[in-house]
């Protein structure tokens, strides 16, 4: 018979063992999860954390092959991203993953397939079971470059539903569409009002230095005949702008032969706002640009874009970001001196593709419901400007654009409630204060 003292010792020993085996690993697991904002669980791999017993799973380096398949959890359409500070995707044992090559087949080892989608099951390390074979993730790649697509969703957008919603992304052979960004396109102007993306906090681990793809414009979206990109050619924009301003066709007063005084194809959602090369390439649609003076494009606007990415990375927050244009830039007519609106397409009956007066970027944290709108003036010849809403840029210490530079593009910031009075096209979202 065990003595009472021995029984107590055994009970206490059992409690200690339970604490060590169950409670401590669970507490560590919960602490690790706490570091991950629940609002971004779908957008980078929160699912990678192993269970409380530290089960070893799988990892994939999505940059080790070119072109590497798009990777999503099986039967989903949401892109996966590494945890901030990492460049690999992590999965649990037996987790099922889709390897997707839009427009071509998925190659596995030396085997070329016609399958645009193959599903693999995580085994361990970098090994996945695909079609009854266990393969290393480095053996999986796309046979051909990944094809991008743009299409109308059938939905309306913008103020009074005056815009046509488009989506850019990748068509999967099983009917799924992997969206990278959405666009609100104004048919009357033949110019987009704004774009929308969700900015991953993993963005600064993105792939860099990939070749720039050709510009595409889709089909059935523009009413203007011909190639929209040609309107941006320096000789063509010079002729169009000069005729509007009463100048000789070849005058270089505003569109210079050298330097950066010309109208660039200004991305709304930037190439650098995306993590994977295929996503970056998908930004090269004409519906994702607006005429932007290169002096502004390469300086203050580029800085604003970088500031938003850096904020997302530093704060670990999956941001909601709308980027758009407003108003029409003017220059004085050569004979009358009157302010004259600028367009890239002009004929006997229409003036289309206006040169925007400002570019704006509304940045929003969906968890705290705080945001800010960053604004830049798109006119290097404009010596002064009047903000369209009260300027609160001095309160945004993570904004580093040169606020007073005419050439770089005057820049400022407004709270979301104030900017909505000036620009009703901004989507209605709860505003609980500034994104500081």
C-alpha cells in the first residue's frame, strides 16, 4: 500500500508533467499567435504556426524558380504571403496546397503536364505529395510564363455608380479567379477613378529586379480606337497638349525633349506594391494608369508609395489602400492666358483621358478603423496650390515627401472624413481617427 505522502508526491508529479507537456507549449503557441494581427490572417501565413506540440511542417521558397506557380490553399483564391521578416511560406503536415500556372501546365520534376492546377499535400521539410509521388518543392514550376487577365465584374462603383468595376488577376482552369487588384473605370472619361488593393505587411520581402512586361489594355473596355499606350508617346502627347494650348505642334515649352518634363504612364497601384513577380506584372494594364508628370512620378509620388509600404511592414498591418485621381490639370492658353484643361485624346467631338489635377492614396487599417488620405499635386508648372481639404500632414510622421517642392509635386494629407466632402467617390468606411 502506498503511503499518503507518496500518493501526494505522485499527484503533484503528474500535475507538473501535464503542465510541461500541455500548458507550456500551448502558452508559447498563443503568445506567438498574439504577435500576428487577426485582421490579416487570410493574407499572410498565420496558418504556418505549428500546433502546441511543435509538429514539423513544410516550407516553400516561392522565388527559387522562374516562373514559379502561384500558391494558394487548396480550393481557395487568396494569395499567401510569408510572415513579416521571412521569405518562405510555411504549412502544416497534411495541409493541401494548390500549385497554379494560369495559361500553361505545371511541371513536376522532369514531367511536363497540361494541368494548370496541381494539388500537393505537405509531408515534411520541402516535400509535397503530388499525384502519388513525393517531390521537393524546388521541382515544381510553370512550363510557360504566367498569363494575366483583366475583366469586368458586372458591378458598378464610384459616386452614383458612374464607374465600371474591373478586376485584374489570373484565371484558373477550374473557374477560380485570383484577383490582385480591382479598378473603378469611368467610361465617360476613359480613365480610372481609383484602384483598390490589400497591402501585405510582408511587402518588403518582395521579389525585385524582374523584367518589365509589355503594357496591355484588355478588350471591350476602351471606346477609343487604337492602342491607348500610343497616346502617351512623347511626340503624340506634345502635339495634343500644344494644340489645346494654342502652341505650335512641335513646341517644347511644356513637353521637353530631354529631362522629365513629360506625361508618364503613372501607375495608380504601383508595381512595387505587390509581392510576387506575376502580381507585379499584372499592374501593367492601361486601366491602372493615368497621365502623370514624370517630375512628380519619380519623386514625391514614388516617396508616398514607399512610405505606405514601409508603414505596412513596420506595423505588421494588412492595410486597405485606395489610389485614385481627381480634377483636371490646367496650363495657360498661349493667346488668351486662360486656364486650359489638358487631355491626351482630343478629336472633333470628344476630349478624353484627362490629365489629373491630383493623385491621392487613402490608407486604412481595418482593425483600428483609422486612416489617412495622402495627396500630391500633378503639375510641375503650378507655383502655388490650395488644398482641397485641411492639411494635417504635419501629424503624419511616417510621411516623407517634400511638401513644398513645386517640381517634385506639392504634397499634403487629410483625414478621411474631410476628404470625402471634396471627393465623394471615396468608399464609405468608418473613420475613427488618423493612421499615426
